[in-house]
């Protein structure tokens, strides 16, 4: 366990002071105990409402979003192999790419954008519950960061996302033209 995760868990232990946590998913609490539940809870990933998916799916999506949060490409790949869908969103309407961008998890971002079967499924216009898109997250990070390495990574990632967005829009325009032609006939 890394120091960041340990600090989050210590902070949450003080916060809940031994009380039971709800809304995390019985599967997480059942398989990893309170420590695992706190790990997920304090990150504010808050993946799902319990009624939306089974406990097994809840575990897989917690793994996907946690891996995106922690820049864990191997964990991210494992969650995908277990059946996690890259287009799935948490309760804040953030997909895994948005979570990775917000946490500056550049390895996970690069993996998503370099893998056609992932990259091509994401709706790059999707916005979270505050109206912020993936490119909006990058714009915010660019204003906040002063480290040149991070600025370069963010700009590279934004270019990739902009390219994908243009492809999506071009595809929709072609599809719209086809449907207009069918309607006119």
C-alpha cells in the first residue's frame, strides 16, 4: 500500500471513528473489510448506487476506477478483463478517463488513448455532474500546474482527445447525412 492510500485511510478512520460505512457496496466491505471500504470511500470515487449493478460488478468497477485514480495500468487492465466497460460512469457521471485525468494518472490516460478498442468507445463530449468534460479537466489542470513535464503530458493528452472528438463528430456528421438521405428518399 502506498503512502497516499495509507494517509487517506488514516484520515477516514478518524472521520468515521468505527462507524459502519454505507453506499460503498457490500462486495467491497465483504471481501476487503473496513480498510478496503475506507480506501474506496475516501477517494470519493463512489462508483455506484447499490441498486444499479450486482455486487460482483460493483467490485469490478471499483477496481477500474481505483486503478484510474491510482495510475495503476495493470489493475486497470485486470478490471477490463473481468468485464468492466470503459464507458461506465460513476455517480458523478465521470468515466475512467475523466477520473484518470483529474488525478493526473497519465499512464492510465495513455493506455486508454493508445488502445483503439477503448479509445473508440468513449464519448469525449460527456460531462460530469458539474458540466466538465475530459478536455475541461485538462484545461483546469493546465491552469493549475507549473511543472513542465506535467504541462507537456497534459497537452499531449489533450491533442489525442481532440483528435478522437473530431473523429466522433465527423462520424456523426456522416451518419446524419445518411439518415437525411434515407428520409428524403
